[in-house]
């Protein structure tokens, strides 16, 4: 699962960079997915270890980062949408799409991690 983490880290970094450069490098908040990707990447590399305890620790840190990022992206998307609606304007679709893309990537990642944890626990009982 640690190697899968590196794939998701790369996806988040790409999403952040595309958002940042796609908006003309005007909004540094577009890099937020990239920072989550960097964090996942760092702890993903640390999780590639022959030590089971170390691998478990860093994968649990990674899934926590993923869950926090997912919740943050969903909350930010809802707040941005509601703020635009209350002002009688259309929401910024680029921002909303980027937040929802980040939420989707992290939701898939968290679900894969939880599934992996369940499988690992079942295999340990055997």
C-alpha cells in the first residue's frame, strides 16, 4: 500500500500544479492539493520499510492525512458554493472542480487504505 500512496501523492501534486499554473499562478491556494501530495509522498517513502511496525505507523499517518484532506476539501467546496449562492453569484467552477477532484482522489485513497487495513488484520488472525 505504500507504493500506492506514492501514486496518489503524485496525483495530488499534479492536481495542485495544474490548478496553480492553470489559473495563471495567481492563487497560491491552488497548491493545497500539492502540499497534501508532498506529505503523503514523504510518509509513503517512509512506509516502504521491512519493519512491520514502522510500515503500520506511517501508513496510519498517511490515511489520517488523507482523511483530513478529504474533509477539508469537501468543507471548502461546500463553503465556497454556499458563499457564492448567498451572494447571488455563480460559484467559481475552477476552484470548485479542483476541490471536488482533491476530495475524490483522497476519498478513493482512504477507502483503499481502510480496505488494506481490514485485509491485513484478517490475514493476521489466520
